[in-house]
């Protein structure tokens, strides 16, 4: 399957999203303009308050983003918070323990003009990662092999999450337990699963 | 006529009697009865606690107590936990190990807190003490897993290896594989602070399998959830267990495996860990919840509904550590479910955010104080407080021994009346007659210190920040708190007068810390000169204090009593104020 197969970009779709995807904006291509809880998202670097998504109440996915540390390194603090007083509030800092190395991997989606990078350390499960990738590449639908759910399809095409491991083989996401496989990822790629598409999900 | 008195008992009899006296205080009292009791006691003392490693020299300790088997040392001031003590300040354990290696070869136990421990020290321990049994390092730093490997490899009788909140250079040396195959004596292992991603699970499982006396096992974040079941099945006798990462993609078979493994642990009373919690897996611990007495959820980023469900399953809980995600609603459920609760710690999930991110207020604290009659120890972070709430809490809990309240924004007033919180904290010290430890916050005037000096007669440790108006505040505390041992103050307008007027008091205390206050260099020099049994140390990273006018306030000041004289290991940014015999008080 050739990655340059530009024909995979749908020409038409129900909501005219295709045009929006190539529209020149401040956001990154493929990125949705609003987050899942309806807040307008800027195309800016995630600040601390976004890495710990603290919506109150019933959103059970609200903790999916980010890992938590009681003491937050200076660089991660939200621009909204005031100048920090040293040692206040008196929370214990474990500088080395709290900060883990970032594990950035490239994500390419067939047909998207840009690649993205994700930090695998931000996620605890495959589900969280896939949901986040779906958010990033909202023009495309990702087939969820883990739970075999049918995700909402916007444009009739499903993508399969695969990755290239350290041996150079293309592997399907989800076979190996999340935490043991982290260090073998190099690049994610979404490949069009045309065969599955035609066999199981006939187009409208 | 030959008069027989108790003092004519043979030494062996007295020694036998003394062996039943374990507490340091009582041992100290025994040693002061008379010279012969002093002599007998010092030969049979087995445990020594040194609250400030610079208060006495290792040689002095060993000379007086040549037969010790256990030593506990504390190094840096408490405020080092909050980055107020610069790196390199001190607290090195190596000189102690060197002295003991030579003179006390039968040493079995070393417990250290806030000390700098090097691999060299650990290797010397491993080499020198043939019957070494327990190493407990609490908030220590300076060593790597190589040093720990030496302990694991050499100490055949090791029972306890406990690394609590240490900053370990994790070189991924597969620490656990250094325990020999013949080694089976492990009772307690806490590696929760190790950062490495590499844990050999098969090594861990084999270790757990052959150490049948294992009671405490606290794993680190690197151990994934799907390994927990195997470990628990191999150690059903565990009493205290700390999970690693509590997250995995939800699979029905792994969930039931985990739940089954937990239910096989009939002795489990304490749980901790729970990094990266995925709520769907929490019910796996329900089988053990009814017997749990201690639960540490301070790393569990789960919301109030899940916390409520969990807490409702634990009616015998005595100790709970939790994030403020529990919210007032969760604390109300805690108050109604956990009638045996003795200790509660609520940590902030977003300590540096300006706006509250959760609905946790003074109400939660009031609810717990009302519902939990055995509550003794509280650490509570919140963003608003009122005098009314504090008075209610004080009346509800006259048995408090430790009360630490941190209102996140400094100098926050009573949110209802906009007054200072003097009256509220005053009620705490007035009603809680056995209060040993108190931490203040919020808007406070000299008045609160007047209350503290008047009522807090059993208070041993006081922490103060952004409070008070004048020297009078400090004077109230130093002149009134009869049991005071440790006083730590930051960002308060306390200066020379109170300190110099109460100089003698400082010899009755372990230590005084003052940073960003108004104590002049001149006063420090004077204090150092007049009080030979105090070390008066100025910490100032701006440069030598005598490069500025004498009236300039010093940055940080640490004063402690000592019989060892000035220390020799000070870094360039610490200056000790020298004694001047001609100025000493008689």
C-alpha cells in the first residue's frame, strides 16, 4: 500500500469536512477545532491545566490525558498561575521520580499531508492512545481492534492503527500489553484497510 | 548492720530490668539516676536515636554506647522537603558508617531520614556488618542502585530494605537479581521510589516465592498491573502491598485473575501505589477492602465517584491518604463509613493552579471531624477556611495530636468574615490539649501566637509561614511553648529582639529554622558568640554575609543545639557564627 496514495482523501463527504481539512487556519490540519467537552482548542502547546484534565463529575475519561505528579516541574505550569514562591505550597517534590522521559513517536496517516508526534508516556492504555489519535486526525476514522467497536464513521473509510517495531515489521496495535511494548514503537501509521472495508463495511 | 538498698543489686540484675525499658526517654531517665546506673545502662543500650546528626559526633555516640545494634539518624531540616535547603548543605552519613564499621561490627539496623547516602556508604555497610538486618532510608539521596545491589548481595540476614521517597539514581542494574538464590529472609521490601522501567518480573516472582516471611512489598511504577496477580498468588501472607501502575486495557480474564489474586490475600491490611489508575480495575481490590486499615491513594488520579465507592467498602480504615479529588462529598461519605479513622491526609491535585479545580473546602474537614471520633492526625490542603469551621473542628476533635492545615494561597483570610484565622487556630490549641504538631496557614496576626504560647503546652513541632506582624509573635511561642522541640518559620516579620531575648530557650530545643525573615547578621553573630552550645548557621547563596551591612537580614538561618561543636563539612554558602568565650552568659 503506497503511502503517497493521495486518492485516499475523500472528495466528497456529508459535512463538507474535506474543505475544512485543507482550509488555512492557525490549527494543525486534521485537528478538530473543539475538544470533546466543547471548549475551543488553540493550536498551542498543551499547558499543565490541559495535561491534567479535571472536569468535575461524570466524565469518566477525564483522566486519560497525562500523568499526574504531586509536584509539577516549573516548565509544565500553566501560564495562568502566578509566579511561584519557592517551596509553597509545601508539597513534596520528587524531581527525578516524577518526570519520566518522553517517548515521542511519529504518527502518519495515509492521505494526511502532515505527520504528528505523540508522547506515549501520556497514555496508560491503547484505548486512550487511539482516542487521542482519533481526536488529532478527526477527518479519518480509526478501526478499533481492541474492543471491536464500530467508531462513528464520518467519511466511510476506516483506518487501522499499525506500528513499525524495532525489527522493522509492521504490527497491528494492541497485541502486546501496553506497558511492555512502549519501547519498541518507532512510527505509527494508519493504513487503509480496504479489504476489511469492502468485506465488512459496505459503503453507503 | 548491713543496710541493703536497691542499689546493691548486682549489675546483671539491673541490666535485666533495664532490658524491658525500650523508649529513649525512659532510658535517658534511667541513666540519670546515678553514676552506676548510667554505666550499666550505657552498656546495655541497643537502640540510639539521633534527631540531628550534627548534635553529636559518631565517636561520642559509640564511646558511650558501645553495644548498640540499631541507630537512627536525621539530617537535613524538614524544609528541605520543599526545596528550601540548597543542594550540598550537608547531612552526610559516611562519617557515621566509617566510625561504626570499625567499632560496632554487630550493628543490625540503620534508619536514616533526609541524609545524603553514597554508594560508598552502602558498600561499606554491606562489607562491615555481618549480621545486618534492616536498612530504612527515608527521603534520602546520593546513592544509586549499585550501592543497593551491594547490600542485596552481601547481607545474608537482611530482613528489611525500605526506600521511602528516596531520590535514587536508578541505573537499571536489576537490583533484585543481586539477592542470591539462597537468600530467603526478606520480610519487608519497599522499592516504590525506583524509577527504572526495567524490573525483571521473573526475578521478582522467584524472590517473592522463596521469601516466605515476606509481609511488606511495595513495588514501583514500572511493575504493570498484569504482573500483580502472579506476585500476590505467590505471597498470600502479605500484610502491606504497594502496587505498581494500576492501569491496563480492560480484559475480562485479567480482571478476574487480579480479583482472585487479591481475595487470596487474607492478611492484607494496607494498600498503596495505584499510579495511573484505570477505575474499571479498582473493584478488583474490593475482596480485601473490609479488612483494610491503611489506604494510600495519593497517586490515584480518580474522581470523587470512584473514590466514594472505594471508601464505602472500607469500614475499618484507620489511615487514608488521598488527593483532593475526593471533594467534600467524598469526605462526607468517609465520615459516615469509616468510624475508625485516625489519620487523614488530603493532598492537592493542582497545587499551583490559581482557581480551585475541585470542590474541596473546609466543609469536608468539618464533616470528617464530626463523623470520625478517633481522628487524631490531619494534613489538609484546601483553598478556603473559616474561623467557624476551625472552631467546630477543634470542638469535635479534642484528641488531635497532629494538625496541619495548608490553605494554598498565602495569607488567605476567613472567607466568610474576611478576618484573620487567629481565633480558629486558637481554638485548635485550646481544645486539643495533647497537640504535638501544628502547621499554620492563612491570614494570621501576632494574636494566634499568643494563643499558641498560652495553650499549646504539649506542642513539640510548629511550622509557620507568611504569618505574624512583629517579634511579639515569635516571643509568644518561644516563651510559652514548654515542650517545643522544633520550630520552622518562613516569610514572617520576626527579627532580632525575640530571638535574642529567648536565646536560652534555643538550647532546650532540637532546632530552629528561619528563612526570609528579618533576623540581621549582627544578631546571628551575637547569638553564636553568646551561646557556645548552639550552632548558629547562616545559609546565604547571595555570598558572604559580611559583604553586606550587619543590619541586613540573612536569607536563611538554622540554629541547633550540639555537643559536637561547629561542623566541618559546610558548603561555601553556609557560615557558622563562632563562639566568643568572653561574651558567654554565665
